C-alpha cells in the first residue's frame, strides 16, 4: 500500500504561524518518506526493529488512526466498549505500519508528484489531495488522500484511494464480514484479536 507520511510534518507546521495547507503537508512529507526508503533499502530492514519504529514515527502525526479505525468499525464502534475501541485503534495502527513498512521496501519510484489543490477539493475542514506516482515500469499510479483538519489545526489523512481502490471502504467491509461469519461471528473481541491488514478477521 502506498501511503506517504513523515516527521517533516512537524517541521512544516513550525515554519509558519498558520497551519500548512493539506497539499503542502503531503508534498513535504513525501520527500521525507523517500529519504526513509533510501536509508533502509540496503539493509535487512524486514528484521530491523528500528525500521518499523522509524516508519511508525513517520506516520504518527500524519495519519488519523482513530478516525480511520472508527470508520472501519462503522456501526460496531457504538457497540464497542471504550477499551475495545482503544484496542482496535492500536491493533489497526500496528497492522497498518507493518503493511506499509514492508511495501516501502519493494517500492521503486521514478517520480512522485502532488497535484495542485483545486478549490472544489477543499471544503471547510475537509480536503482531497491528489498524488501521482510513476513506477519504474512507467505506469502512473493515482492516489487520493481524504484529509481532515483537527482541532489543533493540523491536517491528517482519514482515508486513501490507491489506483481506484478505496482502502477505508475495503477495511470496513472486511470488518463487517468478520463480524458476520466464522468463529468470531458477533464477537468484537474475537474480531480484534484476529485482525491484521494482511488477513483481516483471521480467515
């Protein structure tokens, strides 16, 4: 999965009294994550705890994990206890970081371009940021980031559409399916216990 995030977000936010625009954040942190890829590409990073920690730190301020996890659980969020909600947010975050970190090691890009933010793509505290990644084979992969502005003024990712695939909707459907079938049927704790982004629901 191709998501871009970065600790450079903090630097971008600190360069001006006003919060940076959503497309500016994506543009700055894209450069940051590319540097992370290069720094670990020649190592056995899959077995490196520092690599996963670096990816987690890179994504931490860019991704609104709680908002995404809530959307994934959908109606089951209101049925879940506070402990179950918090546990799923953490499980979802851990799985996303692992999936993303492994994908980065296989990613070979020639060009990353953040497209201009169109007026119709920003409404109040919501925005749609578009990116195009040109792979080594010359194919262009379009990405769309649905972003929301928090009470702190910072824009964070709340959903991603990669090459036409809506990741938030995909995960939500997988969570709903796990709640309706298999050994975990109707058991929120069991679904959370079995959840990974490689194999949601443990099927």
